[in-house]
């Protein structure tokens, strides 16, 4: 079971591609709500049936409300549940003391949002004054890698930065990151056939670099070089996956947060909206008819994640054209360049 806890909706950045929008209201979770979440977890998690329990801290920028993270971890560690903890952070609030704490407690992992070198990162990842963030983040990276070598760096690429994807990944490798996950901005309207051709060429650049340095890079994970064409199964949002907002509202995943028809209940009120949960399960297990017959249907994001379809296309069963295009670029790459 995975529980995503949004300890705050506030953020200290204004990333241009943020799918949560740029006008964020800063609501911080209180101890009372945290206690309700802990009670909810103890109610829904059945250790003998569902292993492991993963608790991930989200935002906004979760370190804005660092004290409540410490409180939740402390309280859950007193229980027999033995959860694994994780966090996604933009890194700006990291100190040596916080890094030490995360290195000890985040047994599931630490995910750092960073898009590549300074030019690429600072094109989109800016603060409220419009300033880039690369140099400030990189000041703490050596300490972070020293204490948590397996940190996951999560980079977003857009139609405007895809032409630098290869050099961005290589830059992060040279910075000594061992786990590099690159994710496209599915929400941008600026993708085109030309951009897909560029993406394919960038993947080839990364593959060439990997082959030329394979002895040094055997322990490095680069997500775009992995064969991900495996059956993804049904989405578990609302069954074994939940995201909880600072006010206690329950949603099935991070993409669906704030969508009224995806509200599953509220942990403070002690309510679960069974009709919504059952409806979501039906949506999750229903086919996307437009995609049936596709050679990568069982592995594609759009056939599994109906919620992202809804958020981008306005319809659970309407596939996202850019997702389809990117998935086929990857298929082309893996079939012709992965040997």
C-alpha cells in the first residue's frame, strides 16, 4: 500500500510546467490532521495481506512543513506497521541536518527534482522572483550524495528542452547521480512530430554514451534506456494507493488531487465515499477502446492511467496524443537500438 501525504500545498518555486498550477494556496497540515491520517493508515493497512506499507511525503514542497514530517514518522515508528518512508523535494530547503535525517529515515527513497545542467534546469525551475535554482541546489548535492548515494533525480523534459535531453542526462551522470528518471511534460501543447524525432535522437545519444562508458556506468540506472514494455496491470488508486491533502481529503493519486469527482473521502471526518471508490474501480478496470489493438496497449500509460487522461483530455477514456507518440518513439528505440 502506498500513502502519499501532502504535508503542505505551498511551494517555494514557480516551475513553468507544474501540473498543480502556478497559483498555489499554502495550506500546512496540522498535528490533528496527521493523527487522523495515522488512524486511517492503521485502519486500511493489513500487514499480512499488503506488503510493504510505503508512506511518501509530497507537496508543494514538503520540507516547508518539515516538523510535521518528523511527527508522522515518529508516531508511525511507534506502531508495528514498519512502514518505508520516501519524499520528493526540490532541494532548496535542504541543510546538512535535514539531509542526515532523510538519509536515516527515508528507507523507500529520496527523489530530488532537477532537470539537468544550469541552462536546462533554470529554463523552467525558477523561484518567485524568476531566478534559476540550479546553483542553490547543487551546493547541497555533494552532501546529499555522500549520505544518500541512491538518491533518485527526477528530471522533467519539455518540447523546449528535449533537444538537450541527452546532454542533461550525461551532465547528471557526471555529477555522480546513480538513478536518473526522465519524465516528459505531458501537459504541454507544444509537442510535434519534429519533437518526437528529436527525442529519438537524444535517446540514441544517451545510449551511445552509456555503451562507451559501460564499465563505469553498470551501477547507474537511466530510465529511458530501460525496457518498460511490460504489462502494467490496473491502476490501484482508491484500493491500495491514496493521497491525502493537508485538510484530510483523500484522492487516488497525485494527478487526481483536487478533481471533485475523484474525491474519495476525508480522514478527519472519517468518511469514505464508497460510490466514488466503486466508480473509480470500474473506470480503472475498463478498456480504452480507441487504443485496443495497439501493440503496446498493455504497457501504455494511457490504457492504465485513466486519471491522467481525464486531467489532460477531459475524458477518462480519451488517450493523450503525446503519450501515444512518445510511447511509440520508445518502442522504436528499444526495438532498433537496445541490443
